[in-house]
C-alpha cells in the first residue's frame, strides 16, 4: 500500500506559478493506493461506485486522468508501462484546496516507480506529477503541491523557492497553537477559467513591465501598471515578503505575528488577487479578533480557510460560527484540526 498526504500552505498563495516563495506542510489526511498488475488499466475508488477500464490509455474526463497523465509522463523517459489496476481510498476532502489532485498524482508516480524499480528521486516524482497536471489534465499549476506532497517531513514546513526549485525544511514549533481547516462546502473547479485568467494576467503584467520573471521586479516597477495588472503584481510582491516574515517569525517562536500575516494575506487575496468569495469572507470576518490568524487557502472561489488558534479559543467559537454560517448559507460547516506529517510513503496494510 502507498499513501500520499494532502497539504496546506501556511502562506505564499498564487506565488508558486509566479516564481515566488511558498511555505506548505503535509497534513494527516491521505489518499491511499493499492496497485497490482492487470490485463487492462483499471481505476477504482472506494469513494465512488464508478470503475473505469481502459484497453489503451486516453483521456477519461474523470479523476483517473490524474493517473493517466502520470503514466504518460513516465513513459516519455522510461518506456511503456504495462497495465495496472489502481484501487484508491481517501479521507482527504476533494475540492477543498488541500491538493487532492497532487496527492493522487504523486502516490501514483511513487507506486509505479516502486513497482518497476525505476529508482526515481522524490524531486523527479514530484515533477512527474506537476507535468501530468499541466500537460494532460490542463491546469497550469506551479510545483508547490507536488513538492509538498512528495517531500514534506513531520513537524516541519517546506520552504520552497519555486524559481530555483530549491527547498528547506523549517521546524514547526507551534507551542500551544494549532492549525485547523474549515471547509466552506463550496467546491471550485480549478481547471476552469478563473485560475488560468489569473496566470495570464500575471504574464501580461510582466510583459508590460518588460521583465521575464517576478523575481526581477521591484515595487518601483508597479508604477508602470494599473488596474488588475497592478493588483495582481502587488499581491505577488507582498506575499513573497510575507512568506519570508512568517519563516522569521516561526524561527523566533513568534506565533502571534504568523497569525497577523495570515490575516494580511487573506485581505490581499480578497482585494488584490480577487480569488475569495462571499462564503469564505464571512468565515474570515467572523474569526477576526477571535483567533490568531485565518485566510483562504488553495486556488480560491471556495475551498477552505486555514485557521491558526489556541485550541481552547477555537473550540469555544466554532459552534457559533457553524450556527451563523448555516443560517446564512444553508451549509453545514465542516472542520478538522491538522497535524503535520511525512510526504508520500510505502506502508504495510490494505487500502
């Protein structure tokens, strides 16, 4: 059996595909995979009644495409992959901004690597998943999710410089604070227009400034931009600064400052990058002046809120938030505490 975790990103949102800094960690919610040789490619999930069978690999427009894309990427450098049956199970919420797609890609690449004795490094496995999502699934994501799912370590966050693809493990000593995920119950389809529109706006902003990467631009360059191009570029510069400040605060055991930076990040994602929504903003507004920090996580337009709080504080207010949210949006709010965990691994047991 193989398993890959989801991830949350403490800070550094929409910077990963803009050559910026990110700070995710793997969480203790997993996609597990059992793989065995077969006469045809079979994709089955414990979470779905649908079984997909393919004599030859092709697009299915289902969750199986994340695995099909991985196989195609492996075949580019390592020859034909003979058919396998993939049987998955998951306790990782889908569409909640917790990288379920990256977990599925990475666990599939890791399992095939192990079965075929390809001896691929974790970095290469992460990049296979990233290329599958970009080249086959059609979402132009950055490398953060696959790197975090593949290379995280328990009790650490993973600081990734997506420009150089270098990374560093940062100790997560939260003292009596914890991270929580609140799932808004609003699901987003990242493959659709808005995510790619933001990417294109960032590319256009660079073109207007005359630079190839956001790592070459400064705050002075923002004077050449206006409208959405100014907003998008300012968010990227500000968010990169926030990532470095969060790392500094973690190293100094200054958890309150980490929380303030989370709230700042949300305001920027709401007003400058414009990827929040009414339901998410309701949750974050409610939490202000009550918890240490909170912000939208993931691609946006729904998904989840990351909360940093002392446990007794969060437990005292969550039922009130659930009541108010259900009254307004008729959705039963789900939440869970998250612990850091290791990246993809082989485990004993069954799916």
